[in-house]
């Protein structure tokens, strides 16, 4: 039975984006791909997690638009998502779920429910009530950086040319039980590339999926997976807080997206990405947003299908 807050979180998304049977309550439009993850030697020095020791593991990667409306046009200013599922020995999986903005909107699930209520479209205009949003932001200055990043988000040339950030902090535990806190970032091998407003105006509604299919036809799409290590005093439980520049950065692996995949988005095989699914060698911080996600995602899965979530 889902907890009340998880239901409120998904109700809030449904009220903002509408109810779209069969689709995710957020990130409804996306492209599923298959690929690999290959760790660097530096990864095993930071954590004893099995996929960080090598060899390469199989992955699914889903790129998505942030909206819960599956019919949203691609050329909009909004966060995009990149979710990675790594398949480990013995049938286990571990997930990294990231957004193309550098911080999250809220520190707590209750604040997120209130933010979603404040930005809900006004039935009279179909757009947000700017006075209501402004009043919320005045009371919640910690929400301003994420809102600014979303509304000024560049229109991507490709899902393959964005940087993605997993936003929460995780603990990385090595063979000697040494714990270091860090945040994941994904850097596109192709480098960042965006569209001008004029170019974006001429784009087809589904150009991001079409471009990705065409790009994969020419070869794999790569991302470097990096960890930025916390310095003493950096907030580790607050996804709205950016850390100062200059923190130690370690490249821990490479994600190669190889082909489009359809195998896990059809029939009864319900694919769900859950960032709290971590193996020995990685720990969760006490970030209240991170902790709220599995239950909210389960509510979304239950609503989009009658099947229980699988790994
Ligand atoms: C309490 C806070 C959050 C709530 C309530 C929430 C809600 C949701 C829901 C309902 C889904 C659809 C799940 C499904 O049906 O499989 C989703 C997907 C997603 N969320 Fe969140 N989310 C939260 C925080 C975050 C954060 C902090 C990030 C990034 C670090 C994030 C990134 C994503 C991405 C990339 C997807 C798409 C995953 C896929 O492709 O299946 N979310 N979110």
C-alpha cells in the first residue's frame, strides 16, 4: 500500500501534466536504448561495488523529456532525463537517474507537493499563475536555481549532447571501509550542442528520438561518468544545493549507448529506474527527496500498468 505522501507527489504531477494512461507520471516521453558501462581503474579505488571493478556490464539507458505529457513537442525549454540500469552478476541491477539541470527543485517531498500545487496550470488561461509561482519562490529561495535552469534550458541538438547530473549525494565505500561522499555527472563525448530558436522552430515534434536513431546508425553514443567528491562541509542531504567549483573530479567509467531497444518497454516487463537501488560499496545519503523516490515511482508504475515493478 503506497504511503500518502507518495500518492500526493504523483497526484501533483498528474494535476500539472494531465493523466495519460499507460505513461509515466513524469518523463512520459522517452527513448529506450541498450549499451554498456565500462569502469576505469580509478572507480575500484573509490568503491568496492561490483560494477566498478570491471569488466564492462550490459545496460539499458532511457533518455526522456521532463514533462508527464507524452505528446509534448521536443523543442521546449525543460529538463531532460537520462536513466541508466546496469545489469550485475546474479540478476541484480543498479540504477543511476539523472537530469540535465544542476540542482533539484525542493529539499523535502512536502515542499515538492507545495511547489507542484503552485505551478499547476490555471484553468482559465491554461498557463501557470505567475503570481502564485512568484509567492512560492519568495518563500522558497532554494527552488529558484532549479526553476531558472529549467525555464532557460537550452534546446538540445540531441539527447547525446547534454550533460546530466544525478543531483543526490551517494557514499562510496572502498575495500578498507573508507567512505567518501560524491555526486555523479555524465558528460557527453560529443560535447554540448544546442539549437538556436530559429532552428528549433523548424524541428519536428519528435526530432530528439529521430536524431538519436540516426546518430546510433553511425556508431555508439558515449558519456563519461564522473564523480565529484565532497569536501568537508558540503551539504550531502540537500539536492537544491550546488557545491562550490573546484572539487576533486574522478572519471569512473564510460557509458556507451549502442542501439535502440524495445525489449523492456512492452508487455508485462515493466522497466522502472530507482536511484536507491545500490549494491554493497555504495550507500544512500539521508536526502529526503532521494528517500521519497522509490515509493512515488511505484505509485506511477501502478497507475501506468497493472503489473508490479521489476528490476
Ligand atoms: C520526490 C521527488 C521526485 C518525484 C516525486 C519524482 C517523480 C517521478 C515519477 C513519478 C517518475 C515516473 C516513474 C515511472 O513511472 O517509472 C519519474 C521519472 C524520472 N525522474 Fe523523478 N521524481 C523525483 C525526483 C527526481 C530527481 C531528483 C531526479 C534526478 C536526479 C529525477 C529524474 C527522473 C528521471 C530521469 C525519470 C525518468 C526515468 C525513466 O526514464 O524511466 N526525479 N520521476
